[in-house]
C-alpha cells in the first residue's frame, strides 16, 4: 500500500471521527435544552399551583402564608364560603335613593375544589331560535366540538366549545325558544391542575428535596398596607437564570414580588 492510499484512509477516518464528534456535540446540546425545558415546565406548573393556593388562602384568611404546613393543611382541610352579593334600592323621602349591599353566605366548598377546579359558562353566541344541545349533562366537552344549535335567520349555527371540560349543568331551554346573545346555556368545569398531585411535596421543587423560597410581607400603598408575596426557584436548571443577570426573563422562575402588589409569574411576561 503506497503512501497516498495510507493518507487517504487516515484522512477519511479522521473526517468520520470529526463528523461524529460534531454531531454528538450538537445532539447533546439539543438534548440538554429539552431536558432543561422539561424541568422548567414542571417548576412552572408547581408555582402555578402554589400561587392559586395562596390566592384562595388570602381570600379566606385576609393574608398570605409563608408556612408550608399551614398552606398544605388549608388545601387539604380548608373551606371557602360561597358568597352571593345583592343590592337593595331604597327610595328616600326627599326623593333620593340609597343602595344597600347584602352579602349572603350560601354555603361552603372545600378549598381544594376552588384551587384545583375552574368553572366557566357557555353563552349563546347570538340572538336566535334554540335548536337543541349537541351534548348531555355529565359528558366531557372537547374544544372545537359542537355544543348546541342555534337558528339565526335562515341559517343554523353550531358554535364550538372553546375549552375542554365536564358539563355540570344545562339551562332549561326548549327547542324553539328564543335566546339572546350572552344568555347562559351551559356551565362547564375542568381541572386546572392534576387531581393526583402529591400535595405533601407542594413546598419542594419537582424531582428534588429543594424547597421553594417564599416571602410574605406588606407594603405601603398610599397609606394602606397591602399584602405581597414572592415564591421562586432557588436553584434554576437553566444556567442563564441568575440574579446577576438583569434580563427579566433570565431571572429564576418566580411569581409575585416583594415590593409590588402582583402575583404574576415572570414566565408570563
């Protein structure tokens, strides 16, 4: 074998090695980014759950809590009042009017129900003649599935659902009845968070034994002391997320603020 052939084989082997090296390096970078993204999505989901629990806790107790055990106990055992607000208009002797606001407690619902579930209404898309439901109470609605039929002029419209969820109640409306735009036709509920979430680990970053940092305090706003809260990931998986970096979207994942009245998450901006 002459020198030329030897050099050809050697160079060919080197080129294969370099190609594989470059490919594996690029693939590792892609895999690392996907792993970081997966971990961060899990952290965001946990922060959303903590935020919702704190908001409901504050609604019931008039304050946030930085005690994880108190928050956990509230989620598991707390009760939230079902409130109805109504106004009474009273005519005064001198011709004026007085509005009296009545706040009635209709009952209570478990805190977990309020935290984990969301309820929304399906309203008539337009004025028209009701032509029937396309789904039954108790069934699960799927986004873009047809929910009901409405005759508008000479045309039949079948507006789709805009969200997934279970049909919890349906308005008593008969085929042929006139309905108006915005009239409630159905009420739907769905889970905001996984119902089998491990609540005993609510304080911990997913997959770790690291607790989220939590701060609760008050700030003065025009002479009024208002509650503030901040919860953040103390050990970001993304190496670019550091307190030293001024770019807002590079800071550790968090919601709330120590100085502003906000519960927004920095992943939302």
